C-alpha cells in the first residue's frame, strides 16, 4: 500500500501468512521493545476523531494531547495519527506515513547502529525533560521518551523513530521483540539497496568485528507475486528487531532508439 502522494512512496506491506500461519499477539503496550507502532501525519485530530467515531473505532487514550491520536488495528497493532492543525486550522494535504517506531533498550547503541553503521541521516530529536501527558498508545496516558528520528538520505518523508522510553518503566517480559517472523504486528523494516551481495559482505564483516547484529539467513529470492521476484537479506539490530535489505530491481537497457508515443493533445481553451 502507498500513501497516494506520488513519486516512489514508502510502502506498507500487509501480509497474511498461510504457511506457516500467522501466530502470536501484537504488543499490548506502545513502549514494548520492538517495532511498537507506526504513525501517519494528517491535517488535524478533530476530523480524524470524527472519522474514527463514524466507524465505531475508539482511540487507545481517552484524552488527546498535541493532536496525536492512537488506535489499534484489527490485529491489535498500534497505529497513530499526528495532526498538524495550528490554532484550529487544519491544512489540506493527503495523509502519509511519517514514521515507524523501533523501541530500544539503549538509545546510544541504537544511534550508533542506525546512524553510523546503516548510514541513515538524523533528522530531529524529541526529549521531554519529565513524564508528560501523552496519547501515544495503549497502556499509559503519561510517557517520557528519548527519540531520534532518522531518514534515508534524500528522502525525508518517512522516519525511523528510534526511541528509548524511560517512563513507563518496562518489566522483563516487555524487553524482547517478536521471536517469530510471522508474529502479528509490525514484523520488520525494509530498506532498498543497490547491491545485496555487497551488503551481505559488509554486515558479515561488521558482525565478525563486534557489531551487534544477527544475519538470519544468506541472501535469498522471494516471490512477490505481481511485483515479481526480489533478492532479500534479513538481519537483526542490537535489540533483535528485524530489518530486511531488498535489492533494487535492475533496469534492462534499451536496445536502440524508440519513437516516443505522441497522444492527441488536450485543448486548454
């Protein structure tokens, strides 16, 4: 699924596993270690709340703060909407995916991995000085976080929002991400690369020199149906959160010159 904003938009890949079957439950709280939620930027919270009410969907938090609305999808995955209204005025634009949220145990280690090792660009940070009222998802109406939002170079539309939550505190059972690749919820983040074999060489060398990552399997080819076949490599970050590298399809060279198609013009006046 794309957000309708044109160009090469980031996609949300909805999967129902048939063999093996989808298993497990989505995280019950928004600060669980792992890919806890995704968020969309929208014109404003007021219209979104009315839309949700019309579909009998109740937000996870009774009180809405900073135009930030969170709900659960049919499988229990947290989805948030960040409104951009200012002084009651809601701008007109198409909603779009703005971030996916890896919740981590050590923000310094995560920044080294996503920023230094993966080479993503730090776009901005968010660090409230104390626990504050929040409507970020199920489990608590108060939160304090240390968040660092990264983007792929040249595309600032979608962020990987790496966050370490200091409040609410986690219990030991909330500190492990999904162990199964077919678990309900957000399973992984996919990053497109030019040369998968080169990436495999880099992550193998990094692992062997002490970077905390696990290579799940050698590069393999996935059948994506109408999308064709893609070569994929899956690894985990220092917290065990799954990432995948997808090799960009190669463009076949054109043999010789082709005449352009000249459709009939549309008369403007």
